[in-house]
């Protein structure tokens, strides 16, 4: 009981001081934005977004998806450490510290910290799935240390998709799943979650409600798992704790939402299934809202924002890989949607409070 009271007092102080902000700044905290550049200058748009309190975090990439060029944000460990330090410097200046600095670092094929750039070599989830628990702990410790060393406080991992379809082009063929056995996936993911938590690194289970049975890639376009998905894919979300975040997939699953809305824009899947039925109380984050699965279905980006927020997402990833969204305009757009009663202000406040709690958790580690 004493621990609970202390936690409430700390959260209250945190809310009433650095994060007692206006509506537009609360909206900004919901945005995790991608940008180009390996170093920062005061007049850079991303720096201006931070100083104006228009974002709550950034998402970093090693490759520019459109140009296929390497070095979009990441070249070497030394460069990346300098970049994250500069990002946090401006966040402190703007009093929105700590900034969430996130990337995909799953190991194996999908990671932004590549061995060829001087980072430690890693194994794929499929390889890790063949190891003993002690070996997995060693892998997780090594990856957590790498993230700490370069100032990354948010890792979009571990993947808890089941390897149902080994020919799945985005999960199975890229060895991103620990196993087809949900018990094995739960056990391995829990090891990573516990070690990331120990190192004060935020982690995110993905991709809810399950991407392992798909036959196509949601980066490229419409993905429907209605006929291939099984309830076993929900087991990881029922059985494990540790990561305070869940990433929502852009898959259509009519077994859970008969309307055919992508999970990332579905109130039924996020609020009813994940929150109410599975009792998840942490932060819900979208996959990149510019991916083909969304952009090809919803060309009006304002409609995407409204649907994503109303569905129950707390943080919206906008990579700025495919098109460049002006962050000031995004904040204004959502602000007007609230004023026009298309989004409830209570939904913004709810998301904001979860984000504050998240940032309070990483603040100590980020300030070291």
C-alpha cells in the first residue's frame, strides 16, 4: 500500500510540474516522428519540433526506404550516441525530457544497429528460439547494453508473433518469430522483456493481434489474416508482462472485428479486445501509419489520425519515410478534430497520462 501511495504522489508531481501542459502539447506527446539526418542543427525541422513541444519522441532508421540509401539516421555507434545526446539536450531545453528515442532492434534481419556499422552482431529470433534460457539471457543482456550505450530508450521488440506460416514474407521468412509454440514465444519474450526492464529500456510486444499467419507484407499493402489467424496468437498477450507497450498491426482480422477495419484503426480490437478483455493497461502504439496497408486504404491522413486515436492508440508512429508530414500541421489537425468533437479531449488526456507514466519510468536512466 505504501509503495502504491508513493507511486501516485510521484506521478502526480510529475504531471503537475514538467508535464502540466496545454492541449496542443499533449497532442504532441502522442507523436513519434521520423526525420532525415545523422546530426542536428538548431534550425533543423526536428529540432524546431522538439523546442516547440510538438513531438514526444522520434523513430530512427538506418536505411531510407524510398532512396534505399544507408545512413538515414545511423552510421556508427559514436555518431548515434552523439545524435541521441543532442536530441535529449533539446528535449531538456524544451522541458519535454526525456524524449522517447525508438527503433527496431529485434536481432538478425530486422535491426537498425548493424554489425557492418560497428555494432555488436546479433542473432535472429528464430536462432534464439533454439537456445537455452541462459544463452537467451546473454543475448538479451548484450543487446540491452548496446542500446544503453548509444542512448536508445525504446526498442520495438520483442516480436511475439507465432511462426504459423513459415513462408510469411514479413515474419517467417525473415526469422522474426521465436517459435510456432506460444509457450516458447512467451518464455523467450519474457526473458528479453525482463532484461530490457532491468536496463530501463522500454520495450514493445508486437504485432497485436498476430501477424504470424499472414501471407503478405503490411508495409506494401492490404493484409487480411481473417482466414489464417487462430486464437492461439493472443496467448502471448494473455500470459506475459514486462513490456509496458504493445504495437498494433495493420492487419485486418474479421474474426475479431467484423467491420474489416485494420487492427491499428479498430476500436473493437484495441479498446475492447486488448484493453477490456486482456486487461492491458500500458501504452498502445501504432505501427507506422504511413505503411501501404493504411495509406492505400485511407488516402486522407486526417481520417487515419482520427480513427487511430479514437480506436485507443496512445502513440502514433509517423516515419516520414514515404511522405513528409509537417508536424506543426499534424498537431493543428488533431487539435481542430478535438475542437470539432471528432476526437474526445478525454481520449487525448488518457493517452497523455499513460505517456507521462512511461516517461517517468525512463527519466532516471535517460538522465545518467
